[in-house]
């Protein structure tokens, strides 16, 4: 039995959230945005995604209010994509998914370590710094190559 494409008949917040972010490319676009990627060509270079797929995912993220298009050049007109507050609110879920993947699918260690900006510490599962104990959010951290970097 095939799963339905939408979950309108289900009174479930997880199902509703999956309608917006439950696609592989969508999650990877969001991950890349948290890593500082903003321009279409940069998303395409980092992800290796087809232009039409990336166009669709970025448009959907903008339509859903997770990202916004911001002009950065007039002639020719060019835009970059920035996370909105709604998009930034996905950060704990993205970090939890990354840490879960590190535990279960990174035999050589995490490919990326989320480090506390200005400190030698790293993000913990409770979203604190393992060195100084500070509570951390997306603006407090920088991604760094981890031991599993190929």
C-alpha cells in the first residue's frame, strides 16, 4: 500500500510538518542554509541537486515561510535565500537529527562538529557547550570539520 502524498486527513503535527520538510532535498537545503549557503548556484554546487528540483524546493520553503528571497543584485536581478525565524526554529530538530546520524551512521566519527563560537567547546545533545556550559543557539555556533571528514 502506497503512502498518501499529503496527510490532510491526519490530525498529527508530525505528519503536517513532514508535508513541508519531509523531503530529502528540502532537509539538505535547510542544512546548507544553516551552514551559511544563501545563493542558488552555491546550493546547487554544495548539494549536487538538479536545478529544477532546487528551484522547486526553494520556492516551497519561501511559500511556507521558512525562507525568504532577498535581492542582492539589480542587473541582472539576483536573489539569495535566507532563513526566516520560522526556518531558524528548525535548528534544534536539525541538530538532533545530525547527532543521531553521527551516533548511528558515522563509523569514523562525525564529519562535522558544531562548535561554540569563541570557545573550544562543542554542542551537546542538550544544546549547551561541553566546555563552558553556555546554552547555545544557531547564532552561537560554527560548523567545523570533524574526525569523520573524508
